[in-house]
């Protein structure tokens, strides 16, 4: 059973990681990267690393998208 | 360097990397395999020696506390660096956005968004405090709880506007909390020296295993790290937010 959960998590991480690279628009990439981060957190949780999973969630779901989105907003404002 | 010479250099370097990386990977324990002896020893010792139920906390804040000290200063350095980088430059000026059409009616945020922001921000504060204070018992601790606390401010911004968020983040208090959190770690470390043991020794009473206040210096360190991380992440967000909302290029 736990092998199946880990396998799902690994496939999820591999697929979403590839999707992040293949997405070319930075705005969409930020969202896809969020799904990738969620997959990583799920993988850590399935490997019973609760502390690491929590750190991954707060960095991948809060800190990273926020900084990417605010930077994009600044760049677009400069272009107008 | 000619194209051919570069190719030769790359092939040699790539081959050397492949060999060393392959040898290193072959020496790793198998995936999901047996627990290493270090982990087994700590699993056995940490609850008895440090009276904690989350062994990871005991490792990051006690057995390997000095590593966490350096990581904390890396975060402090990063936040200070971003503050310096994102200051108003000589050709930029701080100016709150002006309403060019004050007569138009601005639709207020929908009640659903407002309600969600109120509920989520208070829940996030509660979850953040819970994560920081229960670091010795359950997964989580100062770092994770600090970021969760800071994210409550982001939710306030999403539900309201820039002016409201400004009221929640007085700059002197934020900068002070970042510095106090970072230096607090050092001061708690010095307690060990004062007690005649080594730096960062766990010299405070350990308490009863399973109680919220147990584990000696571990919950104290969690607390100061939480204060530092929460302050640092709010500073980070407000610096980036200032760039988009307040700082603009000076007209010539």
C-alpha cells in the first residue's frame, strides 16, 4: 500500500517537474510550480518526513509564488 | 579556446563527474531501505535525553543547533540584502498611487472575498502560533510557523488593499523582530556558556515529555526562530510590494 502511495507521489513529481520546464509563460509557470511543490510535499509526507513536508509547503506555496508574482507585476508595470 | 579544445575539456569533465556521481549514488542506502544507525540511535536517545516527541526538532535545535544558527543568519543576511537592493534608487521616488479619477465609484471587494480574508487570516495566525509552540511535540517549528504567521499579512492584502496592510506592518517593529529573533538564538546559546557547559547546551529544565513546554531550550529556540522568520518574511513581502505599489521612476 505505502509503495503505491510513494509511486503516485514520484510520478506526480516527475510529471509536474517536466511541466514546469515546458511552461514558457512565467505567470503560468508560477502556478505550475505550485503544483510541483505540492507534489514534493506529498512525496515527503509519503516518506514520513513531516517536518520537511511542512517546510516545503510554506516555501513552495507561500514564499516562492508570492515573490515570483510580485516581481512579474513590477516588470510589467515598468513596460507600460 | 577553440571549439575542439572546449569539447575535449567538456568530455573529460563530464566523464569525471559521471564516474564520481555514479560511485556516490551506488553507495547510497537503497530507496526506502533500512534506517541508518545514526537515525536509530537518535530515535532511541532523543526522547529520553531531551524529553521531546519530535526527534527532528531535537536534531535541528539541539544536537545540530549550531547549523540552525548559521541558517538563521543566512535568512537574516538574505532579508537585509533584499532590503538594500530594493531601496528607492537615486532616479526613483516613493509616492503613493494617486487616484486620477476620484469621482468614479470603486466597487468594494465582494463580501465573500472579505469574509474569506477575515476567516483565513485569523486561522493562519492561530495555525502559525500552534506550529511554533508545538515544535517539540509534532512536526513543525519556528521556521514553518513563522512563514505561516507572515502569510496572514498576505491574505489581508488579498482581501483589502495596500493602505490597510501598511497599518499591520510598522517597519521599525518588523526590523526589530527580525534582529531580536536572530540575536535571541545567540543569547539562548550563551546560556550554555553561563551555566559552565558548551555553547548551545541544553541547560534549561527539560520538563515532562509530551507537555507543550518541554525539551529545555528547544521550545525557546523555536520561539525566537519563529519571531525572526515571521518578521523576515513580512519584510520580504513588503519590500516587493513597495516596488510594485509605491516606488516609481522619477519623471524628468
